[in-house]
């Protein structure tokens, strides 16, 4: 059989296309692996910069008999929203405090918002030790050198009579920028209200219905507590909505391409004692869950003026009930007496 020149040219052309295709495929593969490596290194560096050693004996809470890990045990994490924009990142205050419990065997996240003005006895604060608002622990821990996060964690532990295994502290700037890096979050606003924008003093108005919020809008949404609407559309409920919406947004398409930007934000604005391994375990569990459930546990109480200052005074019965529920979730000793640092003024 005679092979024509045209046939030879076609065969040569096919081989050339195949070589080019293979080369491009290899290059694309290299780009993907290089990008993945870059992301890993960047995220690891960001978390290394964010990691804080709170100097615990044995690396665990004093209220734990044994060290725990999320792969094997239910754990508690204290989420702190730090207001330090007005003090130029010095002597900040824990404006928002949420305790969440996570169990590797369930898809449930239980969330307790600790009112920032809760009247408590703060220990280990040197000359500042004594009765204060809950959020003062972070400030006094930093001023005295005891450790801002460390003192805030210990004060929350003593209020609820449970161990706090880990913490994540994010300042307002980091909160805003991370939400914007995600492309905002979608929230079903159940009741309209307004809140002041802390950056320019303008009103941010929220209308009932689904809305896509920017970082500044999200910050106002979760912080509002002094408007009349807070009585029927509580800060706790809005924070729960936001937490769920953020998890949904974090796993949405395209987020991975923003990891570099998010890493830059984390390194400057976030502190945590979680390791990269622990964060990966949490990410693996909750970003792949199709039936995630976030439940809110409320500390009942009332605002009260004491010695010229307003405090949140929790109901002793409610606080005891919350503590018992959290201890059950964390599988702690049920026979332990309820002890708290809350000051139940008459």
C-alpha cells in the first residue's frame, strides 16, 4: 500500500498536536500543584503568625482531666470579636463572645452567646482583680501581661463551669475583610432595624427579607443590641444566622482562589491556639456536611444598673441549666457541683 505525502503530513500534524496537548497538560498540572503548594505554605505561615501559646499546663484547660482532640472528643471553642479599632489595636475589648461546642460524631454545633456586660468576678488581673463586666477580662489580661486571651478564656470557664479547649479571636477589621474576601454573605433578615457603621458613623439600614451583606454590613448586623428590635430579633439569633451563612459561603465555588487574600487577613487580625492539623479536621468535618445544625442556648437574665454602671445580671437558675447542658454535650462529669464567678446582685 502506497502512502501519499498528504497522509504523511496529516500523521505528522497529529503527532505534533498530541505533543503540544501533552505539554500543555503537564504545564497545567504543574500550575495546579504549584498553586496548591503556594496555598498550603501561605495558609501555614498565616496560621503560624496567628498562633498564640496561652501557656496551659499539659496543653489543656485546668478543668480537663485529660487532653482532648476533635477527632476523638467533643470540644468547646471560644469565639471572640475584638474591638480595637478605636485604640489602634492596643488594649482591645472582647465585644463579642460565643462559646460553641463541636462533636466529631454529630453534625450539631451548639452556640452560647456570653453577654459582654455580664457582671463577674475577674481573678488573676493583678490590681484590677474584682467585680467587672465580662469583656474587661481581655483588656486587663493584656494590660497586666497575664495574657488577654488567657484571662478571657479563664473568666468564661469560671462563669459556665466548663473547660474552654480552644479559642479564635478576630478583630473587627479582620472580620470585615474576611467577609469581603468571601464575597459577602447572604442572610434572611427576619426583622428590619438599623445600626451605626463604626467606621463612618452612618446608619446601616437592614430591611426584612434576603440580603447580601458586605463586611461592614455584617459587622453591624451581628453587633446590634441596643435597638428595640433586639428584644424580638436577638443578637444571639443573628449571630447564629451569620455563623451558618459564613460556613455556607466558605465552601461555595471560587473561594479557594481567594485563599491567598484570606491568609493575609488572618495573619494580621486573628489569634488562635488551634493547630493547622486541628483546623483541617474541623474543615473536613463541617464543610462537607449536608445537614449541619446550629442550635442556640440562651443565658437568661436582665440589664441592671449597679453603682452607676449597667451590667447584665444572669438568672442563677438559667446559668446553672446552661452549664449542665454544656457539660452533658462535652461528656463531662455530671456530679460536679455548679460553681460560677457570676455576681448575682440583689
